[in-house]
């Protein structure tokens, strides 16, 4: 009888170990699925923002070159940078929780910093920083990156020449 009890305990222990291994594998799979879902959602949001920017490219281009413009046009353009900054804030927080990859965060950070380093974007960023509009994560990350650059700069316009204003293209409207 004692031998059966020992075998029962042994087999019960093996069952617990197998259950723990299975639970670990299920947790790993669930984490990978959560990461994939988060990335799909963030990329969808980014795609929607790019479509909005394309629809209002005139306002956005004017704003990046010089944010002094008609209030409605300025608001549409500023909303694009608000949205990009909000997206970056979300990605920073998701990345800290392991739900976003470093490469996707870097891409959005590079894009946002590039846009806010332009003459108009930098004027916008300074006002937002002074108003403490963005969260601490975004403020610290972006200001750290901007501190390594000469701002405002024309580098984004060199890489994305279609954003650069042509002489006399934008007049006060």
C-alpha cells in the first residue's frame, strides 16, 4: 500500500510539472498575441493619421515651414502633430510594458522628432512644452532627442523634399 502511495505522489508531482510547463507555454503565446494585436492597432492608427495628413497636406506643409497661418488651417495642421505626439506617448508606455517593439517605437520617435524639429514644428513643440501639454514620457524623450540636434533644422526637408515650401508658395490666408 505504501508503494502505491509513493507512486501516486510521484505521478501527481509529474502532473503538476507538466501543467506548469503547459501554463508557461500558454502564457508565452498569449503575450505574443497581445504584442501582435497592439502592434496591429498602433499601425492602423498610424495609417489613419497618414491618410489625414495626405488629405490636408497643404496645411501641414505650410505649418512645418511656418506655423503663422489662418486659424482653421493652423488647427488642422497642429492636430496632426498632436496626434503624432499622442501616438508616441502610447508607444512609449506600451514599450515599457513589453507590448511594443523597440523598432516600431524608434520609427515613430524618429518621425515625430523629425517633424517637430522643422521651423514650424519646433515653434509648435516649444509652445506645447511650455504649456506642459504632453506627458512626462514624451516630453523627456523628445527633448532629449532635440537636445542633440540643431533646431530648427532643414534635415527633414532634405529627406522629404515634398514637405519643403517653395519660395512664395504659402501666403497669409
